[in-house]
């Protein structure tokens, strides 16, 4: 988990706020669950990182961004990761490339049901996998 936190902090430090997509202000970020879908290369990752940098700079210890295509999740459970994150005081979870995680829709539902204190925003770009997801 420490390596993921380190990568997240580097990404936030490198995130440019000179041009912020207008969509950022149209999303209800106060909702417990936010899903952003779109084609590859449309700026979903940048949108998440810019929102985090603008909103949570002074409380980064309560936030994490991870991409689910990271090799960490080949050997580690997302549910175990979330459990550890919340036990460390985590409140805001940003998941990128959610469609890369096996049975992602069920896992997201479990996170939503089992961690009511957690706000989750996630992205996906594989339309076919998203449309065929079991809820």
C-alpha cells in the first residue's frame, strides 16, 4: 500500500491546474458514489487528479487515487486495500480504470454497502465491459 500512496503523491504533485475541464464543476462530488465513464484519452484521469488537488491539498492523508490496472491488484484484493485504507482514516477513494478489475461492479457495490463513511469516485473506459457488468 505504501508504494501506491507514494505514486499517488507524485501524481498529485505533477498535476497541472492551469486548465481544468468544465465538467469538474458539474459533477456532484458530495455524492457517496460517482461514476465517470468515457472513451480512452478523454481526460478522466486528469479530471480526478485535478479535483483531488483542488479539493484535498490540505488533507491528502484522507484521500487516495489508484489505477486498477496497477500490478498491485493482480496479487492484492481491492476490498482488503479499502479495508486498510479506511482503518488508516481514509475517507475519499478515487479508482481509475475500474473495468480492469475482475468482477468490479460487485466489488464496488460491496465497498458502497460495507463502508458508508467512504466516498468513492471511479472511472471506466471499456464501454462493452461496463455495459455487460453484473450489478
